[in-house]
C-alpha cells in the first residue's frame, strides 16, 4: 500500500460477511470481550483533549450504551474482538448519566486529529461518518416512511413493506487540487476560515462529471484559469465533516492572470516554494492543517524542487 492520508488506513477487519447476520450484536449481550465507543452530538468520548485516547467501553457499560443508544453500528474486528460505535445524542448529559463514573470528555475530531494516532483517527472518522448518516436517514427518501437500521448499521431499509427501499451511507466526492504555474503554486482562502489560513482549491463533483472535468471546471469558476492538459490524480482522503471523499489532484494552468470569484474565495495568490517554507504559521499566514490532504499536496510540491 502507498502512504495513506490521515483518516484512511482503516485498521479493523470489516467482517462484511457478518454484517448481514441478525445476531451481529449478540457478542455485546453474551459477555464476550467487545469494545464500544460512544459519540454524542458528533463528538467522541476520549480521555481528555490533550490526551485524546478513545475510551472504549466494555462489560456492563458497553451493554448499557447499546441498550440506550439512538443507533449502534458495527465497525469491525481487531484480534477477533468486535468493535462498535453508539450514538447517544439524545442524552442531555451522558457523563452524568449513561457514562457516569467512566470519566473522560466529549471532543470534536477536527480538534483532536493532530493528536490522535493514525489508527484511532481512521476508526473515529468511520464512526462519526456512519452515525451522522443514520441521523440524516431516518425517513425514506422514496415514500417518506420511517426507516430502520440493517446490515449492522451499514444500511437502512424503509419500514413500509410496499416500498422496502434500501438506503446506503452517503459519500460525497469532492476534488481538491494544487494549481501550479511554472515554479509557483496557487493558494486561496475563504472568509470563514481561521485568520491567515490558506489552502488549495476544492469543489464537489456534479452529476455527469468525471473527477478531471470537475477540476477543470472549479479552477475556471473560482480563479478564471484554464487547466493545461489532463489533471493528474495523486491520492484520496476520507473527510468525515460530514461525509466527503476528497480526491487529490495537481493541475497546471496556462497563465497566472487571476479572476477571483469573490462569492467563493476571499482572496487567492501565487506562492513560491521559498515563500511557503518561510510560512510563519500564524494569523498572518498559515498552511492547511497537517492531517489534511491539502497539506500533503503542498508538501509533495515543496519536495520536488
């Protein structure tokens, strides 16, 4: 396997053949060794925000979580130990109720990512993405009837027998590209980002487009530049905020005359390698976060000099 981006490199065995079994939760209630991770309103239960080890519950606490959860999903196995994630968002204060005595805090994965291990990051991202989807898929998009979780949380099915439509977790493909012209690269920023934050261009794939066509269209729309030749695919990254798959590209353009769409970008500028290496990483200028595919695209370009 090539080097993977953060949130990928999933370390659990997905045990897909077991997901269709009706007894996929039996291990929790039988007293077997299992692990259950609680999520509350998109936040993970971790030791603390400076030492963000996920707090996997076992035994009585694990059974209580599954019993009271809005949704439970099977994440996979490691060393034959089943791992699950539970959504307890309906609880007003889970640390004083369902998880009383368990300690820890609930924290957002975006802030934890620079501190968690790659394995934990991949598992936590999958848990977040699956449970977020369940909260958005409680009603059938075909007939409007309620839906129920099936396949160990990896699908939902319409409760109305005459419909029976099966729904699967949604993933939204988006391209993210480092645009270059000769010995410079293009970075932009949106007004809503942290002060000084600059990143690569990005955009969602539209119906009827290939990934390469999306790259060409987004570059033209956002900064008025024409891509020369075929955009070069580099690698991808799951991005569970809430449910994207980022598809990384490089794209060379014909000239450097920018025509910025100010509805999309606050600003965009060309940068040399020397300028990026001298980045102060503060409110005046900073590169994308170190766990992002945008940062990897920039760092790869920096290493090509």
